[in-house]
C-alpha cells in the first residue's frame, strides 16, 4: 500500500476496499451537509450552539451504547431535543450562550453517568469523541444519505426566509416571517447534521467541518450562494484529502481533516486578507 | 396624471394612521396612555421624547408586533398586522457585525423576496432591489459588503431595504443616531425628498428634533406616559406642554430656530 504518484491507480486501489468506499460515500454526504448548514451557523453566530449540540450528542451516544442501540440514534434523539430546547429557551441572541452552556453542562453530566454505568470497553466512546469513519457499515452509509437528503430538502424549502431572518431578524419578523419557527428548524438542521458528522470527525472535532469551512467561505465570497458553494468545496476537499492521506499514513483521519481546514483558515485569515488577489477583478465587476 | 391619481387616493383614504384613546404597554406596566392622533398621506412626522418613553412601542403597535392595552389604532383603515407590505420598517440597529461580509444588494433583495419559500431563479428581486438602492442614492454601494460601509451608508441601505416593497408608510427608528452632522442632514433631506416625491408618510424617531424641524408636518412628543401631537409650532410651546403635563415645561428657542425642551426629563426618572 504505497503511494505511487499515479493518482488513477492510487484511487482505483483505494476504492477496492469496502471500508474506504463507505468512508468516502459517508464523508462526501457529511461534507456537503456540513458545508451548507455551517454557513447558516456562522451567519447566525451560532457556532457555540453547534459545538454544544455535538457534545450533547455525545451524552446521547453514550446512553445508546449503554442500552445497546446504535450510537447514531442516541445522537439524533439528544441533539434534536437539546436543539429544540435551546431555540425555545432563548429565541433571541442576547444571553443565548449562558442558556446553551447551562443545558450543555447538564447533558454532559448525563454522559458521564452513562459512561460510568457502562461496564463494557470504551472503544465505542472513543470513536464517538474522535470519529470512526474507517469503520462505517453500509447501513450507516444509507442512514447518512437519508439524513443528508432530508437536510438538503429542508434547506431548499426554508432557504430564503432562513437567510433573511439570519441576517436581519427584526425586519424579517416585522415582515411576517415566522422567525421563531425558523429558529427551531435551524437548530434541528444543526442537530441532524451534527449527528451524522460525528461519524466522520467525532464530537470533539465537529468545528472542523461545521464551522471553519463556512467561516473561510464567508471571507472569500460575499454572495450567500457563492459562499455556500465555497464552504461545501472546502469541506469536501478536506474530507477527501484527509481520507486519502489517512489511507497511506498511520495517523487518524480527523487529524488530517482538521489540519487541512486549519491551514486554509490561516491562509485566508492572514495571507488572503493582506493581498486580496481578487481586488482588481472585483473593481471591474462592480461597474455592472 | 400621477398627481390626480394621488389626489383620488387621498379622497378615498384620507388617513394612513388613526389612533383613538390608544394606551400602550405591558400587562403590569403602562408606557403611555390615551393617545389620539392621525397621520395623513405625505406627512413627515418626528417622534421625540426621552429614552424609555415608549417611542419604539408605538412602532411595535403599528407593525402588529404588540397589541394595545386599550383604545384603537387603524392603519389604512384596518387593524395593524405583521407583514403588511404597505409599511416599510427600519428598526433601531447598532451597526452590522464586522464579520458580516455580505453584499448590500443581497440584503435589499431578501427584503423583497425573503418571505417566499425556496430559491429564487428570476432576477426580478435583484432588479427591484437595485431600483430601491438607486432611489436612496446608493446604487454604487450595491456590490459593497455590509461590513465595509459607514454608518451613513448603512442607514441608506436600510432605507432601501424598507423601500423595496414600495410602502406608503415608512417607520424609521432612530436612523440619525451615530451619524455626524453632515450625514444627519443628508439623511433627513433624503427622507424628506422621498416623502415629497412618493407622497408616502414617514414617522421618524429621533433624539434631537432640530435637524428635522424645517421639514416636519407634525411632531409626536412622548414623555411621562403622555403623548402630544400636532404641528411643531403648536405642540412645542411652553404653554401646551405645561398644560399637558401639569408641571412647568419650558421650550426655549435660539437665534437660529433651534429648540430645547426643559422640564420633562427631570421628573421622569428613566435612564
């Protein structure tokens, strides 16, 4: 299994293995979903909520392991309930972090209890924390795909009202847009996206797919549609490249994904902002 | 011909807003009571008064975000309701997040089409939005990011956002705060020209009435739980305010026509 510098033969070799096939399939769905939902997370300044939801999901997953159910069901249940609770308890941005943190601490306490009650070995818990993408079954892939389709369809329906209420909540509310309901829908989107993304990067590294690609994209593009496409592209690039590297090197996928995304972030934040290579292009396009 | 059309509409709908004995507040806290006034088409109205007196509360009643405690208010001869496209609303805002790298045209577009589900595939909202931005003299800002605009430029974008639905009533909550004197004057003149050229009514909440005085048709003065309305030179006199509040209120004039109102804030007890 050596790297051959011939990309085609390398990829053909990788695709021979079913675990790699599953990893790429699930990783692709997760990257697309995380890139899209992540854009709204960044726009709504809800990255702490996304972070908290993934950790709440950890408690759910630990509970599922305790009751011998697939962790993803525990994740979906806990993040769904936790996300709705956050949206209902603090519909407005003010003081939101305090409410979220309070719910988060309680849920993590439950997680600690579940782990201590569970007498078996803790590999499953470890994989929830850091991802288990190389151990994804074909039924996991199907579930991921189904969840991904539900998320994409929902975003497709709520796209414009959600974008408007994320950008200008007061005017959206005055215009009769159901901002409160959209807040709940948004949290449920984050909940489902988080639950499936945990398989790839785990609870602790969720930011690398849910927040950082979108944050980079927001620096690069100033039209929402373009920014979402860039965000998805970055998440896909990091996931694919991460899997490719992890196939050849004995280090975890999560490490590669976070490193790729972080490098891009540094590049955009400190290099791109200084030089702005597209400035000339922008100046000419502004005349139209 | 346009003029005749407006006149016809005027005879059918003489008033845009009619409040009768309107009392506003929350169950345990009345903010102001017994306000009666009308706003007519094409009027430029300033709402002034100390902080916490209930100026924004009046807007919330007109938009339908809050219900009156008692009395009655009608807009276009109907009860206020959320999502009325005949109202353009600019809420009080404390600037834009410095990370919001979004083209201003996108915001104005969303104000036009944001309440529809799904994506937009026609360019109509784009065209309407650009038209609204040109109407406030900010066509050249269309492709600039919101986080790169100055306070005065942002207020124009927000005004364009309110204008996209082609409203007949503009509600502007403190658009002049955080503007320097030059930008303040520019924005007041812009609102005035919109009022005159489109025959819309504009209600503008302000801290300082002086930059507005030369243009106003009416003033609504809210303080100490009471509301005084009328032409500026009728309302803003020592006699009328003293009679309304039952305590000595003095309206001072300087040589350039500026006024200062003394005596309402001292005993009001707000911040």
